[in-house]
């Protein structure tokens, strides 16, 4: 049998580095914030679109409205999520998504946010921006999501190109994305 001091001297070569690695791992887990993954989490979060949950996988979702319906609805994130602080300085991501309903001529664009909840990232409700609009820019400033876009004039057909420049502002209230009037 080894004496205690002999055992300790044999273990020094691997024990001390192993302890440092373990301490580093524990500290990393304690101080890791969900915000480091909020942009990555945004492409896999579940958002509420028109009252229905829509689970994204790699930034897209394809589903049928019913079993007998041959048409499918494709929804996809149409730009890289934007990182910023919302609702009391919580690191979030703002996303825009486009939905192509099967059988219809509309191309609907929504804005939503991905919010960290513990170690998960959850999507908020999606707010409709319009039919066949063009999103120019999405930013998060002053705890608000700002969406710059081109829309249609009142009475203008959605078939024509959008020409009216517009900026809308959104904020989180009790976990729900709300447009500022």
C-alpha cells in the first residue's frame, strides 16, 4: 500500500490541473448568462403568430393548416437577429419573419423578440407589420425595437411595390411585444 504522502505525490501531476479545470467549469456555468445564446436561440424559439404557437427550427417552420389541406404555410426568419436590451435591460434579440401562406397571394411580415428565460430562449408574440412590405432595418435602442420599412400608400394595391417610408416602435410589456402608437 502507498503511504498518504506517496499517493499525494503521484496524484499531483494530474490532480491540481483537474481541480483547476473543475473550478473553471463551475465558475463558467455560474457566470454564463443566457444572453450569450439569445441570437442563436432566436432561430429555434417558439413564437406566437396569429394566436398559434410557431416553433422555429433553424430559422424556419413549415406546417399544414389541417390534415386534409394540401397547402402548407412556410415561415422563415428573413434577417439575422439583432441583439439589444429590452424590458429593464434584459439582453434580447429582435427578429423579423416572413410568412408565405399556401394558396394565398399574401406575403406577411411580422416582428417578434427572443427573450432569455433561465437557460432557454423563448419567443414573444409576433406583431404583423404588413402584407408585401419591405423591411429596411431593425435595431434595438432605448429599450425599444425600431423597424424601418417601406409600406403601401392608403388604398394602394399590395401587388405594387411599397413606396412609403415608415418607422414603427415596439416594446416588451409583461413579456408581450406591443407597438407604440
